C-alpha cells in the first residue's frame, strides 16, 4: 500500500474495510474479546493474514475491558480556546468515568492519517473534534470509514456527527448592532479561518446588521483566528483613511492583537478606537483594557459534546444522522468600548 508515494503497512482501517466490519470489531478480534460472531471472527482473522496486518503494540496496551475510551482530536491556533475546551472535556470525562485519549494536529491541520489509525486501533468508542477539525473532509472521511460516533464542537450541519455550537450569526449581529448603537459608523471586521463555517456565519451576522443602516462604512480584513493574523489585519484596518472607529475581531486572540497594534500606534482604546472580540476566553481579561466580547461557553460546549457522544455510544441503535445543538451566548461588556464623541459623529455623518 502506498501513501504520499511511500509504501506503508496495512492498518486496522484497511482490515475493517476489506472484511466489511468496523475497526472496533477488528480490535475485539485482535484482543480476544467477546461480542464477535464466530463467522465474523474467522473473516477478520483471515483478512489480517491476507493483508499482513501487524497490530500497533502501544495502541493495544491501551485496550482494557469494559473501559469507555473517547478520542479527542484537536488543533486550534488559540491557546486560550484550547485551555477552556480541554478543561470542559476533562471535567465531564471525570464525571462520566470516561478515559480520554488525546491526539494533536499542528497549526489547525489534522494529525497524520497513520496517527488517526493508531488512535482508532486503541479501541476508542467515539471521537470529539475541536474547531477547525470538525470540518476537515479528509479527517471526517477516515472516521466515517471507521464507523465511529463523532461530536464536533463549533461545527455547523455535519449530517453524521453531533454538532455543538452557538448561534454565530446571531451573536455577531447583536454585537454589531451594539457598536452602531454606540454611534460607530466606520466599522472594521476581521474574518476568522476561511475554511470554517463559523467564520462565514460571523461575517454574515456583521453584514446583516450593517445593512440596516445606509450611513455605515465597512472595511474587512482576513485573519485565521491566530494572534499573528490579528496583528496583520489590525495594521491593515488602521492604515485606512479614514480609519474605523470600531473594530470587531472574530475571536479574542485577534482582538487582543488589534489592541496591541493600537497601543504601538499610540491610539487610545477605547477613547479613539473601540475593539470587540468573540469567545470570552481568558485572553479577554488578561489585557488592558479588558475586552468587550461575545461569550461563547467553550467549557460547556465541550462538556455537552462529550455527554451527547457518550449517550450516543450507549444507544442500542445509533441514529446515523444528527441535528445541531445550539447553546446560548451572551455579550460581555468591558472597558474596550466607548460611545463615539460628538465630533466623530459629525465626521461620520459627512461620509
């Protein structure tokens, strides 16, 4: 078998596909566990011999009878988001007696397929995905072939996975309305990772709000949810003539970067520039001024995803298709926002 031009050995996914069973069934056969019909066991054993499959020793050592094991595949550029996410999923796992097996990708990308194969071979019962991995076609396809129940946090409308999120569009709409209500008519917006539906939904909510007024000027910059991308986007927006009086960044890390750029340019936040973010991570309160932001309950989203996944694993007849689970959001007011002064309002009205 060849992957990226290089031969590789057979994996548990290959065995399962050829035998017409799930990787979990292959794992049961390999580890001598019950619950497999004799004919199915014989087919799997013959397929293992035919393909020359050698089980991963480290993965096999993780398999213990009766233990609920959940794979957590994560890769997110925001350390603050990941801290909240992992806290939520670990707390819920301790309540439910589940063992978590973590697998990390790099820079928002999925892990190598061989690493995912090893995770599946460990005998996991289901998988939780962090954004942006819940919308990675390649990773989703591997997990679908493995017939594993999946829960994706922050993803939208994946038909065969449990999706747990907030109303990204509605939250961005509300925040933008608040900015306009404070008198801002020159608005900058920093878009998140273009491969994530949440980014597009937040941009759509922003546009839905500004379309309600004819006197609003907008300027859009592209980011990817990282602090570095927020620096570049902040520089771009503040170079405009005239610059925005308020910048709405699609997450707190990018908003923090904008405040950093403003400080370097000796622009007072919030007297000269209002900055708002999205997520309400620890980053929102670790800078000056503290950030007005959309509270996305990341810990609760992670816990809810794990709880729903565990319930699905325990269902005798899995549904195979799922609806989104939308949790409430909240606008958190802090010191990074201000009303536009009368002079600014007069200037905005003349644009």
